[in-house]
């Protein structure tokens, strides 16, 4: 048995930075990783998928080159082996940089293998037994595969990153964030793409106007969208796979991507042996400071159900480090929720939707502005989408915003930062932003609140 001051399980976004901070504070730290350093973001998420999105945008811009007065000779085709290799290199470079950083930190021991509790504060990793009075779980999540797909070939958001062929017809089950990014990317590579969504609209968490506009953007590029399909029945056939739904309806494709959600990697940790509680979905329950029901054990990142993004996982690290090492009292509830959907144009989102704000009984004002009335979008020839902000009438508190349009993932930060600082919309109206940008329309957007 090897004793440590702290054990960090999982080397995703929160784990390595926390391990380093603990070691710098003089603690003897074990960082356990069963697979690849960097977790989902580096290896199966943000970095390789956004590399694919960048390749897809290059193809799209090349096909549209004549719109900007540029001649491109010959057809634009996607060389999938090179596209996949580039995405994998982006991931492997980041992973290598992370490993070199960690190996250079005194006090951090990298332990390869799957960790499992055998008793409170005791973990078995292969043949090693590790113990520490402080344990931090950063074990991430994985793609959900529903029942009924046994014997049917399918891809997940991880395995699709490994393919080097161009699907003739990619059928995507799931019309939410992950599925839609792959839908547009593969359509731009040259695949026929069909999206099947069980619910009545794409992106169930978003306002209907946002969902409808995104559907229009995707359909304008030739993506077939079917919503309200309910349960599906899958079967393999000579051409690939067929999904049946509704009353005698079906769609057949050469490849199937299942993108219906993610589940936490908590079912093989032996949490019961340590008395650590989970909710009905398997997420580790934590308090405002990310401590579990067992004092001294913390859960960070996707596995705690308090955020499903790289930036929220990293913020979990910041909260825990600030509280344990810097004498602060940071809480998860202080975090302003923001995220992006990386279709093109992207959706930048922060705070509450209009529907959520009204459903909470708040007296709200709303303002929208089409991107066709944003000079930067007009100049770039990319006018799809719109901007939207929701504020509380009496206080001027900004409740939420969406920018669906060119550079929306960057421009949203003006509103996110204002919300974090607690600045009412009346103050932000008097900002003097740079022209020509998308952000310059934020004060104008706020002036339209009604």
C-alpha cells in the first residue's frame, strides 16, 4: 500500500491542474488515469471535433468562394484520411504537451490504470493499492447507447473521429449539440446527412426561435431533419443500417451515429465501498463546494452533474483549489452558465432562455436583432441567425442571451462578463465597442428591450 496526501482520479480538464496545485502546496499527489491524458476534451471532444469543424468550414468557404469574387478551379472534395489525421495530430500534440508538463512537476506521481474503491479512502489500481485522506474524482462521461442496437453497426462521438472513409449517407440519431456539429461537418465533407430527433424540436434546451433558425440553417445546406420520431427500431442491412419509426416510416443509411446524450463514468468506481452517494442518473452528488457526502472526497467535471463542459470542469478545479489552498469560499452557484454550439454560424449562449425566465415567473423584457442588420455579418457575407437578450424589467439584470451568427461564440462574452460582474443592462448600453464587430451591436440590442 502506498500512502499519498491526495489522490486525483482522472486526467481530464480539472485533474492535472489540481494535481499540480496540490503538489506545489507541498503535498504528495497521485494522478491516476486509465486511458489517455487530457480526458474527453483533448482526445474525443473539443479539440479533435473542432479540428474537423475547421476542415468542414474550409470546404464550405471554398465552395462559396465565388460569392466573394474568388475563383477556385475544380470541384472541392474532402480527403478524409488527411482530415482525420490532422484532427488526431491536434489531439496528440495537446496530449504530449500535457504529459511533458506533468512529468516535470515534482510531487506528482502518474499512475496508469483503472481506479476502484476497495474501502473508504483506499483505491486499487491494477496491482497497486493507494490511500490518501483526500480524494478528487474527475472521471468524466461517455456516450449513451440505448437498448435495441445490438448487432447493428453504429458510431459514437468517439469512434466517428477514427473513421477515414466518407459516409455515403450518415444517419444521426439525436438532434442536440454533438449530433448537429457532426451533421453539418459531414454534409460539408460531401455526405448525405439525415438527423432524427425523438422530441418535437432540435436542441430541446433552447428557445423555439433558436431551434427553428438552426434547423433552417442546416436544411439550407441540404441536411434532412426529422423531429418527433419517437422510439426507433434499428436493423442492419446490406447497405448499412435502417431505422424505423412512426407508422411505417424509415430511413436507411450507410453509417449510423448515435448521439443521444452522455452518462457519467461512475459505475465502475466501486463508489459504494466508500459510501459515496450518486443520484438516479449516476452523477456523484456534491455540495456547493464540490465535496461529496463523504468529507475529504470531491467530484469535479462531468461526473458531478453540475456542468458538462471543459470550461465548467476547469472552473471546478478553480473552486476546489481556491477553497482548499487559498483560504477562499467559492461556490458552484456563483458560476454564470455559458456554452456554445459549434455549427457554422455558431451559437453562443449564456444564462437563462426566454422560456426558462418566463417559466420562473420573472417579469422579463426581450430584444432580438437579425444578423442581416449587423454590419460585420453583412461585410463577411454571413448573415444567417440573430442576436437575442433577456433581462428583468425592474432591475435591469441581464438574465440570458443568445448570439446565433458569425462570431457568436466570441461576441457572447460581452454579455457573459457583464452578467458575472452583476452589471445591469442600463450600464452596458453606454459601452463604446469597436467597429466593425459583432459585439458592437450589444448596446443597440439592449436598447431594443421591450
